[in-house]
C-alpha cells in the first residue's frame, strides 16, 4: 500500500506502540491513540492494524519490520472491553490467541469480552518513553 511519509510514520508509531503491550494484557484502540498524543485517532489505530501484513514478505522491508508475527495486534480491543467484529472467524481467532496468552475471554453469544479491570494495560506513557521507568498507570 502506497503511503505518504506522514501516514507511514503514523503506521510505524502505532505498530511500535502495540509491540509494547505485554503478554497477558490488552489495551484499547483509543489508549494507543492517546499514548501517541492523538486521542482523536482511535479509528486510525484500527485501520493500521487492519493493514498489518500477516507475515513478513522477503521483498518488502516494511513487512519485515512490522507484521502479525511481531506486532501483537490481538492485544488491542475496543473501549467496551470487547473484540471488535470483523470478517468471518476474525473475532474468534483473536479470542483464541488471547486465550493462549492467558487472557480470559468471555463469549455471551454475541461478542467476545475481556475484563479491562483484570487484563487492561493503561500506562500513562509507553515504556520506551518512560524515562523514570516507574510504570505508573492511569
């Protein structure tokens, strides 16, 4: 996908931020946007993850840096604590991967939900930017 420099920088920033979400935790599209100083761009975080290459392509340096194998897309959910619907089987796949990571996923017959109070990850800053290393959370 051809992107402007600004768009490419945003995609890279989103992917780098998502890479910092720990195993066994989830956060929201909106919180990633907030951590990147653009709280109004929650939907754009989702767009970035939608376009994340599933695997590295030997002919595409960008997909080697950021792909489904090294960007934990599954750890990003909506602000209600639910897995956002997508194509057939997509939400189930995300729920399965999260379950493998130790996140408890509940299904109520309509949507998959995660308890944000238990599994949520909401730091004030990305660990890579937290100079004090305090790990304070919102």
